[in-house]
C-alpha cells in the first residue's frame, strides 16, 4: 500500500488552483471597491489625459503600466506569494487622505490616495514580492499627475528664458538678425514669442517618460539607466531650441508652415530627434563600458 504525502502533486495542484481562484475573487472585489471609491477621480484623470496638450505623455502611462503588469503577473502572484497584513494597514491609511481630498475638492490628493490604495491592494493579495515586482508600473502612474498650478509658472519661466537665449544664439550663428527682449525674439519678418507652451516642459516630461520606460525594459545596468534618464534633460532642451529655430527660419520663407498641422509635425519630429540623441548616448556609453571591460580582462 502506497501512502500519498500531503505535498504530492496530486494534492498541491488542486490547492494551487483553489488559491488562484481565491486570489482572483479578492482582486475582483478590490478592483470593484477601488472603482466605486475613486470613479470621479479616474474620470477626471481620463479627461485630462485625453484633452490636455500638457499631458500627452500621461496618456501612455497607464497603457504602458498595464502592459508591464500583465507580463509580470505570473512572477508577481504565482505561489508561494503570500498576502501581507500591511496591505490592510496601507488601505486603512489611504482612507483619511481620500476623505480629506473629497471634502477639500483636491484632485491631486485624491490621485495620491488612489495610488496608495492600489499599493495596499497589491500588498494584500500578493505581499512584498508582488509589490516589488510591480513597483515600476505602479510608479509610472505618477506621470498621470499634472504639475500643480502653483509650481507650473516657477518651472516654465526659467525654461522659457533659457530656450529664448539659446535660440537667439543659434539664429545669430546661422546668420539671422535677432533682437531678444526677455522671451520674445524679433526677426526681420516675424516676432517669435516663447510662451509657456513653448518652454520645453512638455517635451521634457514626454522624453523623460519614454526614456525611463526604455531604460527599464532594455537596459539592466543601473548606471546606464541613470545615464539614459539624465541624457533626456539636455536632449529635451536642445530639441526645443531646434524647434524654435526651425520655426524662425521657416517664418522667413514659408510663414504658413509655422502654425497648424505643420507646427505639430515639427514638434513630433524634434521629439523623435531628441529621443535619437538619447539612444546615441546610450549606445556610446554601452560601447565604452564594453571596451573598458575588455581592457581590464586583457
């Protein structure tokens, strides 16, 4: 007579299926509760991402986060994943923040409360391992937050002045007569005003988002990830200057190409150019690292 041990495959597999079923039920319950409590916040955020020109990068953030989460679901929640009681604690801590946000009419604090609640839900179902595995896609949701109005002007004004100064230097180097007054560039046939929308903040946030995702998915070395992300800042400034200078040159010969769809196409082309500069920086740094490693081995 053969006795079957309690940990034999014939017993473990039904237990694993039962646990996965209970996890699915718990996830569904938490998902419904999150939707019920944060539905107005989610709707306002969706409207912001869909219709705000400043949040083009934020539109892709939940899509990329969902894609990464889906591909990591097995690593995050497969046995022996164990729920953490701290998930309940985190969920409880998010409740007062959500209540204060509702009473104060603050969408920003409501978004923070949603992210804390989502973190609590992950901990409650999958524990620390699940949260560590899904930390990056969870953090990407920060890109759905707009910059507070009280900080927006403080950030954009220095960027406007920097872009204006660099654009003036570039146009003069190319042989054009330019007079700059603050953030206004006077050319013979047009007047360029580098307003808040042209400060380069949109390009900086968008480029930083795509570089962050690129570095995380395609580069394992942390120091190279840091270089990729750091390269996004000068690249964004350069591409914004390139867009302003190109607009100024086009205004001298083809004024109709400085607005409308042509202006939008130019913006996306400059963004692609900026991302190309970051990719080039990554390739050069990676080759230098490989050459340095070979010299040390040799």
